[in-house]
């Protein structure tokens, strides 16, 4: 009788432990629910017209060529509607010719401040700044970042791939032939008056992009590159007649194309720069037909990263990622191949006139047309 009681007790305990274990087992849909439900939101687009007249890089944005270039939409918070709209206006415009990509930025700012003067300083850490992120071939690898402050101090760096995917920054890289200028509409570093803001002009030579891409540079009419802009804005107080960052306050991040996270190094959310040789104002921006495919592949990549962190290996099926139903009316069914150390996912996108393209992403976050 006693033996039967022990048997029943042990059986009950074993059943409880099994239930607990099963409850704790990861379910596919629990791995990345926010990834599985994320809708495709097309990034911003800008038509960049060719200029036939010269641009003087002095920071003033008053050359006749700029008058024909459209302004971008005003910047929004980096998380878009999750946070309040920026308290100061920021916008950009762009042009191109056989020598350079030209970028102009206008930043409203009642108190223009800057302190760093050494090239390749970590500008965003101490000063308000303006930043450019550029990936000509849109493959997430080998992209450039440029920062500058109101003293026209610059920091240029090359990213091997996003930090979240194991990338690193190469500070020693220099943009060959880069020219920048800043104009302050007010008085720099003087807290006793109210300024109107500062403006930036950048001439980025095509030869300064040779290490980033196999894309033609200068670009062809209709080519599209990936680009985004950020403005880092700190809160300051005046101490002994000088500006000082308010302790305990995080910086604001204002951008052109929303990142949906406080992270500029998510290139899939950058906007599109479409080059045009047409008369200014006559071209129409064309949404990327591969946009839904890119979005689906990045969702797979995020889910794979979460899965690998939990299981120390890559998933071999879409069901294991909780993405069995992933798809879009313009897409074919995703394919997934994986080994212990590598994975590649691919998806077919349906284009006009029965044409199709296949896009892929791998464990290094490299995304490309196959």
C-alpha cells in the first residue's frame, strides 16, 4: 500500500514537472511577436535633381541652383508618432552633378551652441549636430556616416554593417574631397540673445564613395540610393555665462525618415534618394517595388537573431520563427536555409508584366537581389 502511494506521488510530481517544462518551452509565436505583426511602412522618398549651375559651399543655401530644389518634409522624432513632434524645425534639400552630391540643411535653433573643434570627435556626445547616413547600394554593408556641428567640425566614419549585426565603425576612414560649411544666423555660443538657427552645405564627391558601392557614381537618371538624416538636440542650461548640458536629460533625435526606434543604424528604415536628370519639379518619386520583399526579409532576420539568442543556433523553418504566415500579395513564399553557423532567407517579389525578382538576406544582414 505504501509503495502504491509513493508511486502515485512520484507520478503526480513527474506530471507537474512535465507541465512546468512544457509551459517554459519556447513557443514559435513567442519568439518575436512584434516582428511577426509589423506592417510594411514605406520610408520617405526624395527626388534629387541635376544642377547645371555651380554651388558655392559657404553654408548659406542662397545660390540660384538651390531655388529649384524642393525642400524635404520637416523632420520628425526618430520614433515617429510615439513621441512629441520636434520643437525646432529641420529640413533638407539635395542636388547633384558630375562631381558631387550636394546636401543643404536648415536647422531652426534659438541658441546655437558648439564646443568641439577636433576632427573625428564624437560630436553627438557633447554638441548638437547634423548627421548624414548613406548606403548607395542599400545592402546594409559598407555605409557612411557624417556628423558636423555649428563650428563645422566633422566626424566621418565607415560602418562595415549595423552595430546590432556585429558591425564596427572605422574612424580612420576619410571621405575623399569632402567640403562642408556652416552659417550661423545669430551668434554662436552666446546665451544672451536669441538666434534664428544654423544652416549647412555639403559637397560629397562621387570619388569619396568608391569604397562603399559598386553602383555607378555619378549615378544614372532614375537610380535610387538609401539615405537618412538625423539631428541630435540636447537640452542646455546657462552656467556662468556658458551653455552646459542639463544632467539626467537624454538627447532628442529628429530625423527625416522615421526609424521607429532610437537607433540610426537600422538602414532598412532609411529613406530613398532618387536621382533625376529631368527639369526640376517634373519627376515623380517611384516607390521601391522590392520594398515589401526587403521588409519581409528584415522581419525574418530579426526573428532569426532572437531565435539564435535563445537557442544558440539558427532556425531552419519559418514555423520555428513564428512567421509561418509571413507574406504579402506581391510576394512569393519565403525560403529558408540554415546550417549551424549560417543562414540565408530569400523571397520572390512580383513585378509588373509578369516579371519577378528574388531578394535574399543572410546571417550577416547582407540584403541583395539574387
